[in-house]
């Protein structure tokens, strides 16, 4: 066996595509829920849901191995976590500092 040939002795991930991509699907589901809440004229709640969803993506990227995190892998782990935490925190702060709507 040459150096380029590697054998993956680990068992396959169960659940097919959904089983491999559940972190991404969870984040996308949170994004859809957040955007739906925003469309229903609840900006603060929707932004909060979006922010928590992005922070979940950061947590998943931080603790899950590359094999399990799926399509949330873009760059290095540190870069991905830094960008996701910055974006998620910004959305949560935005949801908190925006004044509530009157009416």
C-alpha cells in the first residue's frame, strides 16, 4: 500500500446524507425559522433566533470532528469558529439593542 492509499477503518455514519449533515440542517432550519419570524413582523425575536442558530453552528464546528460536522467546514477550525461567533454575537446584540416596536 502506498502513502496515498488510505483505508478508513471507521464505521460509516448512519442515516445517509441527513445523518452526515445534521449540524448544517439544524442551522439552516433555525435560519428559516428566524427569517419567518422576521417576516411575521417580529424583528427582535427573529434576529435572536438567527443569532442563536449561528452560535450553534460555531459550537458544532468547535466540538464536532470534521467527519461529523459536514458542510459547516469552510476553512480552518479556528477561522470558522471565530467568524461564526462574531456573526452570531452580532445578531444577538442587534436583537437586544433594537428598541421594541410600538404597537
